C-alpha cells in the first residue's frame, strides 16, 4: 500500500533527524565545555591584575569620595566651544563605587581568553540551536513536548538572551562563566535523566496557544534566570562593599573575584531591570495558559499544581517589585524576594513536574 | 532672584532634602509613614488601622501571605480537584486528616483563611487606588513644580553660558519641551516640565484591572456549573440536570440558568499514529454533533475537538474522553430479544483495553421460565494480538475481541445502594458453568454469539460503537476576566517601561551680562534615560543659544544661580572627571 510506504519513509526521515539532533546536542555540549574552560582561563588570568577600584573608592576616606561623574558627550558639531556636558550625580545615600572591569580584570591575556570564550559560546549556541531545530523537525512540532525538549530549548534561549545582551553592548560579559556552567548542567540533566525518544503530542497539547504559552514561558524562565544570577552576585558584592566600608578586609579570593564584578548598585539595577522587563511577559504567559486551559479543559483557572505555582511565582515577583518601591525593603531584602521568586519558578518547572501530579503531565519522565 | 522653594510638601521619592517640592509627587505611591501609635479613641484607631491596611508595607505583606497561602493547596489533595485522592489521603493519614480538615487544607482556595488574605488584599487595593487616583487627578490639574534653587543638586545637570537673552532661551526651551510633549510652563526664571504621566495611568489601570479580574473570577465561581455526560454514537443529550452523569455548580447557581440545547453524537473519530516509535499516539479526536438550541431550534452540525469546544449561548461543550461501546443483544431461552444496547466500557490504558458490565435487569426468564437478572462482565481489547491476552496493543479497532463472563441471579440494583454501572455486585449472583464444569467465559469477535448453558439463552456481540464524554461548562464573567487580564498587561507595561521625569531650564543674566543657562533632570528612579534625554535637549537648545567664552575669573562668580562655593559638586561641573564610567548606559 503506497500510503503506508509513504508513512514509513517519513518515519525513517524523522528518526534520522532525531539522531542528527542528538549528535548536535552532544557536540554543543563539547563546545560549551571548551568555552567553560576558556572562561575559567579568563578568570584565572584576570586575577593577576591588582585593580581594586571598589576598595579604593570605599576606603579612600569620606572626604575624597566624590560623587561619580558620568559624562555624556553630545554628538560632534564644529562649535569651537565645548558643548554642554551632562553631569550625573548618584542619589544621596548610594555608595559611589565604580564598576569592576570584568572577569579579565584588565589583563590583556585574560581579555583575549574572554573573547575566545565568547566566540566558542557563539559557536556552541549555533550548534545547540541546530540541535533544537532538528529535534523540532523530527517531531514536526515545536520542541517542547516533554522535559527533555523543554530543557534543551530553555538553555538555548538563555544563551540567546546572553548573546543578545552582549550584541546590544550591555555590560554583562561577567555573566559568561555562570551561565555556561548552568547550561552544561541543564544539558547534562537533559541527556541523562530526562531523555525521551522523540514522540508526538497528545491531542490536548495540539493548540497554537501551546506555542504562545510555552515559548513565552521558556523565554521568561531564561530571562528570570539571568536576573537571578545578577541578584545573587549583587548580594555577594554588597556584602563585600559593606565589609570594606566598615573597615574589614575581605579574603583574597573574594577580593580578586568581586573586584572584577560591576558595583553592587549596578548589579542591583541590572537585575531589577531584567526582572521588571519580563514581568509583563510572565503575566501574559499565565494568561495565555489560562486561555489554553479554557479551550482544553473547560476552565481557565482550576488551581492545578502547575497553575498554582505559576501564580505563586507571579505573586512573588509582584512582591519583589513592590518591595523595590517600599522604603525599608529596598536592597538586600528585595533581592532575597527576587531569589525566592526565581526559586518558585524553578520549583514549578522541576518540582511540580516530578513530585506533584496534575493535569500538566507532559514530563515524560 | 531665583524662585525659592521653601514652601512645599516634604519630598516623597527624592531622597535629597535640597530638592524641595521639585521631587515631590513624582509618583502617587503612598508615603511611608512611621507606625506611630494612634491618638486615643475609636476613630483614631480606625484611621490608624485603615492607614496601615492601605500602606505599601502591608500590601507587600499580604502579597507575601497570598503566595505562601497558595502553596499547601498545590501539595495536598484538593477536594475541588480530585475527591478520590482526598479520600485516599484520609485513609492513609488518620492523624493528619482531621487536623487538615480543621484548617481547611483540603479546600485551601475556598478556606476561611485564604479568603481572608485575598479579601484584605482586595480592600487594601481599593483603599490604595482611590486616594492615588484623586492625587493623580490633582497632579494633572496642577502644574509641574517649579525649579529648585540649586539645580546642581539634581541627578542630571548641565550648564553653559551664552550671549542670547534669557527670555529667548526660556521661550525656546518652553517651545522645545512642549514639542517633545512635556507638560511645560514658565515659573519665574525657569521653565518647569514633566513627562511620562502614562506611567501612573498604567499603574492605576493595572491595579484596577486586578480588581476587575478578581471580581470576574469570583463571579464565575459562584455562578458556574459543570457537568459530565457520556454519549454513545447515535444517542443524544439535552441540557437538563437529570441528564447529567455528574454535576457540580457554584453556590449561587440555579438550574434555570442552564442554557436550553440538545445534541446528538453522530460519529466519533479517533486516529492514531500507526508506526514508528509513537505508534498508538492519538493524532485526532473529533466528535461530529448535530445540535439545536432552545426548544424549537434548527438542527446544526458541528465538529467538537479536544481544544475546540462547541459554544452554545453561555455554555461550552468540551470533548474530554472517549471509549468503546460494544452493541450487545441478549436472547432468552425462547429466542426472544430481552436486551439490545451499546454498553459503554471504561478504558484502562492508553491502548483502550476496557472493562464494564452488561446488566439485564428485567424481561429475562431463565430456562425454567423464572425471572432472573443477568450480569455479564465484559473485558474488551480493540486490538487483540496473539500473545497479549490481557492488554490491547493498539487503541483503534483493528482486531476487536470481547471477553464475556456471564452471571445470573440478583444484581442487587434495587437494594437502594447506589451502584456503579461499570461494576458488578457479585454477592447474589451465580456463575454459569460450561460443559466441563468450569466457569463459562468466551472470547467473541463482532457478529459472534455465545451460548448460555442448558438453553438459558444467547449473548451476541453485534458490532462496536464508540462513545464520547462531554463536559458542559457554563461560567459567566469569562469575558470580563479576559478583559481585565489584557488591561492588566498593558497597564503593567506602561507602569514598568515608562519613566516619569521632570526637566527644568533656568536662564538668568549673570553679573557680567552673559546669560547662564542651567538644565537639570530628575527621574523617579535613577535611570540612564534621564541624563541622555537631558543631553539631547541641551544640545538642541545650545544650537539656538550657542556658548559664550568663559570668563577668566573663577567660575563661582558668574551667576547668582550657581550653587554655593565649596559644594562638593562644584568642581565637577567645571572639570568633569575624564574617566568615563559606562555604568548606566551600558546596562539594560
Ligand atoms: C493584588 C495584589 C497586587 C499586585 C499583584 C500588585 C502588583 C504591582 C506591580 C507588578 C507593580 C509594578 C511595580 C512598579 O511599578 O515598579 C505595582 C506597583 C504599585 N503597587 Fe501594587 N499590586 C498589588 C496590590 C497593591 C496594593 C494593595 C497597593 C496599595 C497599598 C499597591 C500599591 C502599589 C503602588 C503604589 C505601586 C507603584 C509603586 C511605584 O510607583 O513604584 N499595590 N503593584
């Protein structure tokens, strides 16, 4: 029967594609590992430098601690006289600490390694992306029907967010090592514990709302993750600065490591902006999920564990945003809330899929 | 000569007391007050309590409590979601269960304490929105506050000297700012301007939308109804309470609210992946219906799929499950048909291995002519493969086999105890014996007939129909909830992405007859955008009022408007640090 033969041919192609996908994912992991070691080299070479901007700024004595000055140069013009420059002043009470130079610590060789690491990351990202696309082609649908696919897609998006921010010339090269470490972990878990042979979706998962809901959920998760790393580093850097301010001497490792990161206020602002920027998208994700649930299960909200944890995550991030606007909660307390909120997101993904049974049983584990 | 800013409310947002009124009311967030104990008296306490409840701090606390409170419901079985799981839990935890019962942990989301949290949050929200709205309207009717005395104190500042007359500079500034859609006006020797009111509007819209959303949700819960009905191909359903297999409704629902309609299941189609690693995975489920609305509605046809319910008025008909229903004919000893029906069987696994019972309750007489009841256990494999006797190997009807085990006697249906149609009470029935004395059971293919021993009759498996389960849901307020949710997103985006900021341009003639222009910007939070925008505006104004040479003497003297000598910022303005810190602009 020709029809059956056609189906079999298609099936063979799909299995072929699935195998290609697996190979690509493993290759990406190999390149990520190379990038990982190169990032390490960047940090190690960077430790040779003795830049201690934070320490200088905080220990040089209050009298000398002037407001930091940022000049925004207005575009050229041929006026003989200097055009007006904008002077920026930190708000009162904020620490005036310059940002660290980044992992390479101003060391030339370190910087070189850093650049190589980023090139390797780009390469690994492309292979990784190819793996995800091949997987999608093999199952003829979006690559997030089970936890394996969700994991490999999630880390692609996280790396994509990082590279996009870099391409936009944002100061986030310092994120590299932390990001690649987690990406390797994430992929490692994916290929060992979560691996599922490519398969089709049950009809309940056939809906374009699935595409919208899950793709935005993955994007939000990746961005929340980047924000959480920023928050965590903020907490370290903040303790470090507080210690210096109070006349303490932090350990050598802490000094070498933290001096190279941006100032705590920059890290704090960075993670706030990241979290605030995706919060509306997360809100939208939940609403898209509700619309999908309405058409699949007949109710838009039913306190299913997955829904409940999405709600908890949402409220936790709302808490964080409120905390930022509430005196007495700014700074470290708000940062703890941000970490808790991200913890909720993680639990919703891993914890609920594995430990709690609900209608969202697509885990495939 | 510069306008003093001595009068004015203390700043709410700006942390610098020097800013005076300039930094006030950049947002309508309630002021953080110290929790001073109230004056004596009931009214004092009530006011104190109300202030606390509507403060940001308590809103934050309530939000935290809400997220904490939602957790147990996701970990403990909930009676609203899965009764049987709750029952299992009760059996397994004889100590915990009563405690959980007292705390309402089996129905967290309708428990007293959870309701208390969100009702308080709700009240706090309303108590927060109303004053903020009034305040905001006040701000819209008023004008942006005048320039503070010392503009150098502001987070973004720039200055230059020009030969252009101060009036001209101010006019140019006013025109420019208005063109840039600032609300701008001239106040004394300076132009004051503000922009970004959409932030506040977005924020208020977001919080109001939350109220709408919550109300719509509560409304939906109170008036909703949800029922299930299993329909075999060829059969029908009409939307009345008595027709449902099971039915749940909200507290305020009345059966008059049921939308009148009826439908017939013409055909159910399921297709499955036939090969490859996903063999057996469902590809399509669809039910072809003929339906009519109201008592005398016209017949219409429609397909219902898993994600595509049929909408009839306020009601939605969802396809939620399917299975097989073998058509069985039972004849008694005299060959008279006493039973002929499609018997829905319950699926046990993803290959639709199914079980059920054929119950012949009346009309049957045994070989001796005595009235009896028949109960026939049925076990069904839609695809039977040799070697796999107890489980189907594929979900579609490829090689159906029906295994029947008949019993006779009293099925106990009349005993008053509710009985599942899928289970057989075997306490008052007897087995049929085959010729060897063993219990009679037989595998039938469609069209085959099983003989009951000693002329007790026959059972024929005629053919196989499919059944589909439909869930009929009515939930009012869904559109409102969706509307609220959409407004919430846009409001939120406005609230988070739009900067509210103020710009002041002061132009005064210095002692030497040269005009000194000073510009400053203030945002609600430190942001790279404020200095960037200020630089942009300054550049344009500078082109209209180009710079004059600096006097040789110390810069301190060139203007009254300049700050006191000795201010730590002083030298910054004239000798900007050459080190360019990429901090702000380099971030997201
Ligand atoms: C249902 C619970 C609530 C949720 C989910 C929620 C969520 C949010 C979010 C996401 C923001 C945006 C943060 C920002 O603009 O930086 C915000 C801002 C704000 N919320 Fe709420 N909110 C809730 C209840 C309340 C209540 C009860 C109050 C009153 C005390 C309140 C007062 C405010 C204020 C004043 C702001 C603006 C803060 C600012 O201008 O920075 N909210 N809220």
